[in-house]
C-alpha cells in the first residue's frame, strides 16, 4: 500500500515492545517506507497527558491516598484504559525514581491498523465505546504513540541536502502555487516539492474521490551523534564541512577529532549543501562528498576549497551539547531541549564526548526496564492484611502531619495513637481478628522501625519479597486481594528431595513491565559491590535519560504493560548446596577462580554482571544453568519455544537474605498460558523432565570443544555452554545468555546433579 498522506503515516509496534529494549522512549524506529522516527517522551502521549491531568485534579480534591487511588482507578477504567493494580511496584518506583507523587500505572492501549488505509480501527474500538458510555468523545490519535523524524537531514535525487523544516517550507510554497494542492497533510512521508511525478485521482479513507499531486519522496540520512548519557544530536553538516576543510588545509592539527565541532562557524550564512555519492561506493565514506553551492566550500576549485569527503567521520568526537530531541514540542519542532552533559553526570569529570553512529546500530539505544511480579502487599511484607492496612494508614497520616511541624514517630504514636487505639481502629474501619493488644504491639513495632529497615540494595529486597512469598507459603488462597497470583506446592518426588526444598505450580501470575530510563553507546551498568564491612554499595556507570520531560513532582501516572501467565518455581536446598560446595571446593575453585577473584572495573562493559557473579559465587552458575536446562527441556515436553518463556532468578548470598531459586514462566506476547506449563510440574512428570534435561546436558554437538571450554560468549563469561546445548532466546534470559556452565550440573566429578544425571 502506498503512503499518500499523514493519516496513513503510521507504524505498527507491538505494545509489549514499546516499553522494551527496542522501541521505548528515545529509540529510533525504521518505518515501512524506510524513514526513521524518534519515539517522543511519554509527556507528549495524549492519553498519558489526559490521565495525568485527571489524577492531578483528583489529588487536589482529596487528601486520603487510598481514596485518590480508588477514584483514579474508577475514572481511568470507565474510559476503557487498563488500570494496572500493583501497589508494591508503585511504592518501589516512587523510591527508586524519586517520584514521590506517583499514584498509578496504566496500560498502553492496543491500536490495530487496518490494511486498507494504514489507520487505526477506531469505529468499533473498545475505548471509543467506553468513552461514549461515559458521555465523552475522543479520537484514535489520542491513544497513539507520538514520534518525530530523526535525523532531521533529508536529500533529494539531485543530492540537495536540507533539514526537514526547509523541505517543509518549500512544500507549503508549492501548495500555495497550486491552490492548496498538495496540502501540508500530503507531506508524509517527506517529499521534494521540486520533483513532481504525476497527478491522479484516488479515494480517501472516507471513500471520496480526490485529486492528488504526487511528488518524489526524499531520502533521510542515517548518521547521528550519540552520547553515553543518552543524548542525541544531528551531525551539523555545514559546520562539519568547515571543520573538514580546515583539516584538509592544515589549519587544524591532523589529530583534531572535532571536539569543538558544534562551536565552529558553518560554511556560510545560507548553506546550500550537495551530497554526492560514488556509484560504486567501493571506498565507503571516502566515496561520499559534501560541498556548498553557496560559498563553494568542498568544491575543489582551489587549494583553499579542496574537495571534502566523509572519510574518517567515525573518529569525530565532539563535546556533547546535551540535546534531547525526543522531548521536542510538536508546536515548536525547531527548538530542541537540552541540558549540560558531563561524564557520569558529574561536572568535575569534564564534558562527555559524542560519537558517530548509524541510527540502526545496536548502540544507539539501550533501555533500562524493570519487571515486577505481582505480590499482594500483605504477602510481600509477610504480615496480615489487617496489619498492613493499619500500617499504611498510620504512615500516611504521620507523613502528612509531619510536613509543617515535624515530630518523632515515638511522640506521634504516644500522642495520636496509643491514647485511644480502639478509636484509631474504628475510625479507619480496621477489623482485628487476633488479640487486640498483640495487634497494637505489632503495629507499634513495625511503625517505629520503618525508617531503620531501609535496604542497602532495593533491587535485592524487591526480589526477596517475591522469593519469600513462594518459600514461606505452600499455597495462596483464591481471594480477591490475591487476584493475579495463585500457586501451590507439589509433592516432591523422593529422588528430588536432596536437591530441592520445594517445587511449586504457579497457576496464575501477573507481570508488569515499565521503562525506567535509557542510555546510548553502552547499557546502563548497575554494580553492587561489597565494602570491607561486608555492606553492599550500589554504583552506576552512566546517567540515564528519563522517559518523561515534566518535573517529577507533576508526574502522577506512568505507562506500563501487564501480562498474565503461568509458571514453575524451584527452590534449591541451601544445605545441599553448601555441602556440595564444601565437598567439591578444590575442583570448583580451580574451575571458577577467574570469576571469583577478579577485580571488576566500574568503567568496563559487563561490570554489573561480573560483579554479581563474584558476589554470588559458583551458586550463580549452578542455578542459572539449571534454569536454561529447564527452558530447553520444556520445548520438548510441552511445546513452548524458549522465546515464549522467561526466567526470573532468585540468587543471593547476602546474610539473612539468602536466595536460591528460579521462576520459569510464560512471557509477554507468547502463545498464552493455558495450563501447558503448569501441567509439567505434576510430580510424575517433573522428575522425568529434569532427568531428560540433565541427560541432554551431558552431550553437545560442539563437544569436545564446548565441554572443555575455559571461556566463551561475551566477555568469556560462559564455560561449557553454547547455542547447541545451553543458550536460549535472548528475550528469555535475564543475563544475556551469560554465566552458564552445564558441567556444574552434570560433570561426573563435581556436578550437583551427578547422582541422578
């Protein structure tokens, strides 16, 4: 289908990808017509702006946080937008991203495009129906994701190179010359007003026959400048032309890498750039020439104006201007928001350098996402629901009381709660099922110790809540407050009892994904070190860019994706692991010493995973390798390809926070969850699946090279593990298919499962 106007200029993106590593805020999407579009920040998404404004109004009219949450849920739901109920996750985001006013998460609407006109199927859309039922109106554009063209430079068949704003001005002049045809609506994809093709009639989306003047499409350049802190800039071609001329005429040092490129004067006040490419393109960038017809720079007419090509452009490293084009306001597209940019965000480290990259390169975008497994708050905190509700009310009241006239928690408890505890319970409709005095004592202890229990590593604490929910409960009752999570223990086969503490069938689970921020050049590394005292210190190697542009205090809503699924949970026997490590200490040390003794450099890639392996030791390889063994075996037993599965690792050696488990579950966008995975957890099946998986792990088509390998994969972080035996789809693995070794499972001398392999 030919794209003829802006109404058709839509690009389909799966909503599960929209908050992922490939298509989140700040990423560059290649459209079906070959142009590149930069996804705008969520503050430009109309449905987010509406929800944010609605919740702001609700907050202004109510002071009770619980009431604000419930009213927001009602107002958003009746308009057909998914309201994602995961208060544990919201609390975590408030702290981790310093979004103290965040109220709720809402789902990204599903907007399917029809095949005829590449426009949304809005006529019978559930959101449209919900709006009509609520007495409101809306359009499909209100629920679509916004983007802008990037890079901004386009060239025509003649090689004339201009920014899109200049081409647009030419288009508008052409429209005025022909009585409004073409219209600005027809400038999509961007077209050359000087290159007319033909005039014809066609039917628009409404079925009416209209005249259409066709012009040839422009070609968008594919080079950009990227910064490790997430900033993005266009190559300033008129300034590049000046800089390269100065280098060619020896007015700049040959080692000059364009550090001051953005400060150099452009070639002239009215550049008319021509981009010329050799037909053979055999010389790479050396076969692409740039000149200005206005001033003659790059023309080669004299020694002062030699020919200029793009050879060596990959070595250009200008100081970063801190530009954020994904935050461009649609009403003022020529003004690019910016901020000061320093190495790792600190001024004393000096200005960060940019580097040249193709917009389709992998290093142009790295999203920093986070996924949350739904756990009801009372289960996450391992207390009764009544105690949790009372603590939440007490914390809310204390925080509001403390804004203007701060007092200690002890004084607040004594003066406002202890004097008449029964009144506190009745005022807040809290029904105590246990002994009231014991309830009061427990509430007081929890309230007074809240500040002292701040985790040094909140990520670890978050996983620990999930791990304890599974390990401390043999089953979850099917109650309304637990909706979204249902699991039960299986009768562990006798042969598996020496290796596992429990295996659970998770018949229902709910996972919510959001995007925290993003970087470029290299992923955002989160490194957790242990200091001399054994305390955890969290460091980050780069500064990410937020997905929103408004100030944090004014952000009340974030977009998220919620998926339902099923899974299997395995808790390893910690005593068995300790005994195994002790009995095989020499052999395991010889095999893994290079991972356990290395000094991890904060600046090197993969530092976060390298440090995690060092912290967790051999146990990390054991549990992670078993997770991959199970996912690969489930392909054979129940038909799920590994791309339809995901792992969730629970591994830690932190005292009092020891974790040794995995959850394997159906992933977002998979074939669904119809019991196929849970059924494999039946006692009579699970033993057979594990045994067959271990048998397959003994042999690999790449043996003996794979079996005897002392390092393979990225950073050599795998031992005996390759695509033939251990690796799974990258979307299924939490750690990029790294930290794997099948020999730690099945080696005859030191394998953990040797007795049943």
